[in-house]
C-alpha cells in the first residue's frame, strides 16, 4: 500500500511540472464533469469558454438529493438543472482561486411517500460560489468548489393530498469537478 501511495504522489508531482500554461490573452475553451451528480445516479456536463480572467459556463445536470436532506415523508427529489454562469479568476490563466455567479433553472420531481404520489416543480435560482482550479496534468485540472443557490422565482410549493412540499429558499452545494481545457 505504501508503494502505491508513493507512486501516486510521484505521478501527481510530475503533473505539476508538465502543465501546459494558458497564455493570459488567449481565448480558450474546455469541458467539466462534476462528481456529485454521478454519485447520486445522475449526470453533469459543462462547457466553458473564456479569455483573460473571465470565462462563461453552460451546465446541464441531473441529480437526486439525498433523502436525509428532505423533510420527513418525502423522497426521490430528482432535479434536472440548467445553468449559465460567469467565472472570474484571480489569475488570467484559469488556475487558482475563482468566484462565480449566474442563473440556474431546476425542473424537478419529488415523491410524497404516504400517498405514494409524485409532484413536479420548476424554479429559477440565483447562484454564487467559488473554488480553486488545480492543474495537475497537462490540460487536466481538479476544482473543489462550494456555492449557494437562492430561489428567486417559480413554484413555491408542491401540493399533495395530506401535505405540502416547499422548495427551500437557500440551497447550499459543494463538490469536486474534473476539467480539461483545449
């Protein structure tokens, strides 16, 4: 086990010195995957393009909130999300610290267990967040991040016979992305 850890450490160290730097004035684009949606049985895809300190991202994702985050008697809160975000990096090569803001649309379903029924809701959210891009091998990078989404429009409740589900006003989130730039 110790040899495997040492080998992985050396591989990562080699990646630090083999990075391809993005020229600060050069237009570039990339793609990203996020671990969280895949861990909940969903998917995530993002494309981005930018120049200098700024980049724009388009995101399509599907995830299921863990039941322990939901009110009692509710489960299977599956969310299809679509987002348009603008990112600002402290460095002009899309590495290091970044902050983001934008809009998100959720097309979601939730199950009310006592009645064995499901309901749908659609909401719009304002999103802010940030993270750190660590370029670890050539054009690949890891990006731990966290953010919060504020419900700004859409359905405020989902009615069921016997209960009501209210989508939260604030939705915190965090995960780890794997990205690649062209």
